[in-house]
């Protein structure tokens, strides 16, 4: 339960989030959660897959972000079509939002395992601010509501996802409309105060076979938001026996003078043909590390892969 927060604390939290380009939730294990940021990924793979993710950011800091996501992608057999569903739940301080996206993607096959997915998504977001959990700096401030406020906002997005057995490249913008997020009276215009900003993503990765036991999997995610610093997630994993993953991510960002935003440990295990479990821990490199115990993330991935199908080339993307 979030305790009473005054408006100065809320503004501090939103300042921290905007500095780190986090109006949209960020995920350390984004490489296993691509459908949340790129609808073109819905057509990737030959089997239906479902995944759930929970992220607790800056544990110990009151009002810090908590994020959950659920994704499903289903290929239409016999056609180069994939459909998907993405559900994201984000809590930051007194704000609470649910975002539901329906996804359609079409796949172009260029032969030799080279494929391009083009995806579109339609989105509805329920954005809510629990003003009853806040208190104004100046008692009786008429610009701050005393009751909770909510708004449902439509949106749409698009993405391209090109992949081969050895590498992939994707670009996307999950939401293209700049909806007004202002839910209380202010003399400022919505363009000056609060609105949904367009987030653009570039992702790429590859798998490099070192020997019969080890593979190397480097990945890169670039996040761009207008009037905010460009963020980079630089990640490398080592894969053992096609089943165990251990990797590190260096996230560029944070505050001026810091060494970056965070250094992240990622561990994954392929439990069986259908189930993969992942864990991540983020250690903050900026000054905010003095106020929290780090960030924890869990992801569970389940794919409908029949036991009687021989997979001679495991998928890593």
C-alpha cells in the first residue's frame, strides 16, 4: 500500500523517470519480452508462445515503478500471419495504468531462413492517478483533485522485425499518438505539462557459435524519446548447452556525472522444450542507488512445442 505522498515527491519521481527515458516501462530482459515493444515480433516462430514478466524497480524507494506484462503470439498455420496480445500493468507512485494491445503481423519470407515481420497494433490504455493517496504542499490547493481521476486513451503503433537463424534487427514505435495525460486543473497547456511521448526502439542481436558447448549472444536496444537523452542497453550472454544463459547488461543513462544507469545480471534456464525461466537484477550506477536495494525482474516463457517434433536448430530469438 502506497502511503500518503506529497506533490513534491511525486514530481521528483516523474523527474527521475523522464531523465531516464522511462515514460514507457523499461525491461532488462527485453530480449525475451519483444512483443511489448515491437508488434512485428508477433509473426516470429512457428509455435504459439505465452510469456509473463514482473519487474520491481528501485526496491525500497516508496512509489518506485512496478511493472507486469503478459504477451501471447500465435502463428496462423499455412499463412504468413501472426496475431498477438500484449497486456502491460504499470504502477508509479500514485499512477496506475493498464495497457492492452491487439496485434496483427504479416511475414515476408526471403528464403534461407531470412524473414521480415511487419506488425500493427491497436491499443487502449486506462490511465489513473490516485489523488486520494497524495497530499498537496499547500493545503487547500484547488488545482489538485481530492478524488481519484482516470482516463481511457486509444492509440496505435507499428514495428518491423527482420530475423535470420543467426541475427535479428527490429525498429518500432508502439504508440504514435501523443495523448493528454493531464488529469487535474492547471494553467499550463497539456503540451507543456503532461502527455504521452512517442517512444522509438531499435533492437538487434546475434548468436555466435564458439564450440559445441558455448554460444555467445550479444544484443543491443536503443530507446529514443523526444527531448530526452538516448538510452542504450548493451547486453552479452553466454549460452551453455543451448539451455543455460548467463549475461550482463550495461545500461547507458542516469544522471550527469554517473558511470551509467545500471549494471544488470541476467540468468535464464530452458527447463524443458516448452518452458524457459529468467531472472534479472539491476544494480544502479547513478546516485539513486543510495535510496534503494536494486531492481528485480522475473520472466516465464511457455511455447507450445510438440514433443514429437525434432528441433535440430533451437531458436534464440
